[in-house]
């Protein structure tokens, strides 16, 4: 089973049911130690991280989502919202949602009423004479789901594994490390190949994976526009097509539109939306009043809408008149 990537299980529960959630997790611990599952719940969020962002991240990449149903769960707006998002992923066949009835409640008209619930016969855990028997029944049901999911995954071939660069724990790709939450791999945007976290360019297509700041050498995400450490600009975005370009490019690599403005007076390179030169202060562009496009100072008609740029302007009583 080690060749099959670990299935992430998301626990969605009300705070008052945390003790029951912990008991359930204990009964699933053997599967976690076998490398079959990665259990996640919001109590694993590290200090300093945003609850909403971390919860949404793990909810969206979980393979199995456990809804721990009780009156407090149904009463919680937070739990109810997460449940609806989980059911959307279930309907889209992106995840398997499993309602687990913890305490007695009328759930016949609940949004999950068409799903098979655990434990057996949807008997609430707290009504079982022996709660360990209830949690054992739930663990058997989850193991059966695991077999179904892993058999589907094996059709497409098992995923490679590597070690987390932060804590050296084996991490299945492309999920985050279950122990410390650090990413174990960088996925190339160009060819989707897996790359070790320390690489700066893809081993297969040599596309950039990270942006290294020329000033402080900080590694930044490929999508970053400014350095996370020193704030310096990392790349310039084409205002026409949105393509990200290196700072030394004069025109967009995708659409060819100029992404810098060179001052005719001092040859200083300026950002395309700059209105005056950074070095000498002279005007660089004129903005079309019809469509808002930037035009060179020597142009008389707008390159985009062909409207005249030579609009007479006079000042009267401290107001601009066109």
C-alpha cells in the first residue's frame, strides 16, 4: 500500500463535539500510521495562520470529508457553510462526503439526507452501549471507502513520493506535508512536472518555478509581482493581455505590446503606465479620453479607438474645459 498516495480526510465538526472527534481520530490512527490517510481538522492550524484560508485549502483538496453531525453542527453557521461546500465537491465527484451521526437529531430534511451515513443504520454514536464499537464500525466504513478510492487511483498509476524539506517526513505528492503543512513539491505551470522544492527551474522544460529577487535573493512564488522580503518589483504585467514578463523585457512575450516607456529626452526606462519620466520628469504618455488607452506623446490619434488625441484644452474659472 505504500505505493498508493495517502488519502486526505477532512473532519468538519462543531467545537462542542471536539472530544468525540478526537475519539474518532484515535480509531483511524492505525490507517494514518500505515500511510493510508492524512487526517486534518482545524485544531491543526498553526499559530499565525488564517483559519478561513487554511480551512478552505484543506477542504478543497480533501479526498474524504467527514461531517460529524449533531445539533451543534446544524446550529453552527460555520459548519453549515462548510457542509454546503463539501456537498458541492461531492456532487462534482471531486470528493466523498460521509455524514457521521454523533448525537440524536432529526436530519431527515438535511441537505445530506440522500447520503449513506455512519455508523451502521445511522445510529448516533452516543446511543451505542459501547462507543468504541460505534467508532470501530465507522473506521470499517471509512476503510471500505479507502479501498474504493485507491483502486480508482491505481488505474492512473501511483503517485511518486518524496520527503518534506521542512521536517523530513514522507509526503505524498502533490499534497502538503501532513506533519508541518509545508509544500513538498513545486508543480511546473508549463508542463505540470513535479519538481523538488529547492529547484528554481523545471527539470523537464526548464521553465521558471520561482522568482529570485535580484536584490535580496529571496525566493518568491512564480506569480509574485513584488518580493515578499524587500518589496522590490519582480516582474511586469502586460496591461493588454495580463502576461507576466521579466523586468528586462521591453515588450510582452505573448502579445508583443510594449510594456515599458522609454523617455525620448534621457532614454530612461519607465513603467508603461507612468505619466512622467522617473529621471527627468518629462511627460511620457497621453491618455485617450475616449477609451483610456496609453499613447506615445508624438501620436495624434489613439492606436486603439482611432479617436483624435489633439483635443483643445483651456482653463476657465479653475476648471478644465475640453
